[in-house]
C-alpha cells in the first residue's frame, strides 16, 4: 500500500473489546484501546517519503503488512466518467504497455450499496503494471501518473467511483435530514422502496426473457436492478463504498460526477457543497483539497440559444468554488463527444486536475485555473465582459473571432452575438438584433460551440450574467 506522507497515519481495525493495541512502522509507534464494540483507532507519527516499510499491529494477535510506501494518497470518486477504465480510454494499448510504475499503488472498492455503514470491503492494493492498470480508473491513473512523474514520490490511488450514481447517494442520510432541504427526495425514495417487490420484478423479467428467447424480436430484456440497492438511493454509496475507506489518511480527492443530477441542477448548488463538507467533517482532516471535473460538452450542437439542464449543472459546479475553500474545477467543455456521454480523452481531463493539485498543493508555478466571468457593463448597445484568472490573456482557437456568446434584452430572448477581444481580460459583445442588452451568456448549452480560452489553452468557464429562472429551478426529486 501507500500511506500519506507528512501527516499522522490513521490506523484502525477491530479486536476484542478492551484490548490494548500498538502499531509500529519505520520507528514510529502509536497505541490505543479497543472500545466496547472492539474497534480501535490510533495514529502513527508522520513519516517522510520512503519505504518499503513494514507495518506491524499488535493486539490479541499480530498483523504485519509488508512493502508499505510513504507518499501521496488521493481518492478518485464519482460516477462512470471517473470509473471509466484505462482499457476504454484513448490509446489503451499504448497506455497499458507503458504502465510500469511499481511505486504507484492502486486499490478499487467493489460496488456494494447499503443503508447501513459498512466497515470493510473485498479488495487489495496492487502495484501498477500493464495488466493491473487496464481495469483501473483512467482519470485516476493518468492523474496519479502525472503526480508521480512530477513529484518523484510514491502515489496511492483509491477508486470508489460508481457509474450512474447520483450525488445524494454519496451523503449520509442523517446529513441530508439535518438540512431540512431534502424531505421530498427522501420521502420519494422511502415510498418507492416500501412499495417495491423485487421478486415480482424478477418474475416479470424472466417471463419477458423467455418470450424473447423464443421470438428473438427486439433487444434482449435487461436484467432488473433492485431499487433497494440503487446507486441513486440516498446514502447507499456513502455507506457502501465511502464509509469503508473513510478515515484513511489522504492528501485529497478528485471527483467526476453530475450527469445524473443535471435535471435537478439548482438543487445541486446546495447538494454538492453539502456532500463535500460532510466528507471533510467525517474524515477529520480539515479542508482537504477537493477537485472536480465540470461536465463535458454532450449531445448535438444547436444553432438557437435556449435553456440547458447541463449548463445549469455546470453553473452549480462552478458556484461551489466560492462556497468552500480548497476546491477547484477542471473545465473540459472542449473535450467531450456529442454522441457519447463517456469521452475517451481521459488523459487531458486528468492533466487539468493535476494542474490544480500541482499548483495549489505542491507549489509549482503552473497555469491551472480556467478564465472565469468577473463583471459586465452595458453601454451604447454593447456589453463589455471582464474576466479573471486569464493567465497570459484571453485567446481563441481555430478562428480569430470569439465564438460562443449570446445576448438578450429585457424580453429575455437570447440571440447569437458578435464579439471581439478588446483587452487582456475583456471581451466586447453585441448584436444588431438587441438594441438595449441586459444579459450575456457564454457556452450556455449542452454542447456549446465556443472557442475562447486563456493563452495557456484552458477554456473559459461557461457562465451567464443574468439570474433569470432556470429550467431546473424548484425541481427537488
């Protein structure tokens, strides 16, 4: 395994109640006493980069773990775009052939849903090899590889992502209840689970399958997934795949999720920060770094400006940076695929996450933050938009003219706008169809056509200057 450097190393487990427990590694010792349930928690003093060491834990019996490295540990979490394996990313053959990194260690948490907190899981640490890397998270591995090659230290990666999962499944039920904001969502699930008869559903499936096997018409029926074990059910994944690793000393977390919550994007403005904060509170490591991937571009491009659930979800993600410290967003609205919700280019996604980590946690002077909207002024039928975090200045790719802006007057009807860069951090926006503009949007679509970035190649964060009601406002379940 890899344990976190320069921080107290949390060691926990179970033995007989009341038994004294000691742990030792590399000359550092810790001790504790098992409580009435037999659980013990202790900390070893912080260690510098190094290893391999041997970790020995003594209680009513002795456990020894060999080949323990000290380095940097990151949690890789979210839904399918984080779970997406190296074998399905770009150039899987080349990537796996070169994955010879014995100091990168990988561990994956099996997908087990639960309404009660689970304490362990069936899995083990493995060294990164051309074989073990194939089934591991592509974003997680490419992120960890960049850190390993830059920092020259061991890297531990914990993958507990679950495809299709909703954010509320990653929050403990009591934390959702305490806010008072999720009563409708919790009641919906309670009612559905109470009425759900899995045996009846399986019987219906078996009947459909038998009929299909005879007629062979249409697609083969899909086996049902139990609603009880749904990856959308509140608290199921917090208990099943987060709780077993919660407390393992880490540097931080990377996250790629949001697609499953897009229809409730306004709710995500509160739900996503709540999730991060509850993880931090329960981990007991303060405000550890938490970096996420903003939703990529997806679905067909459209010529006419309109509403977009995905744009509203991206907005909710961006808002989270102003609500919680030590958070960051990798903008990838230029890396998606219109016909595939799982873009294959996970390498560049990981690099943008790695930029955040290397610049903010490890002291490297690197461009890492996408340009963001700062302010807008309106005069003489034009809008002047000012940006922050522009690096060397605003730039465009493919064509010289900035593309992706829309503009509206008081009638709230947006039209495609003309625009031009008028300074390092300013863009002028206008349209002959809007005499008195009051609002500007950029990249406001599921799959926006846009080309504005920093001179460092980081795309401008999609935004809107208005606060008009969105299509997901008020939707709670």
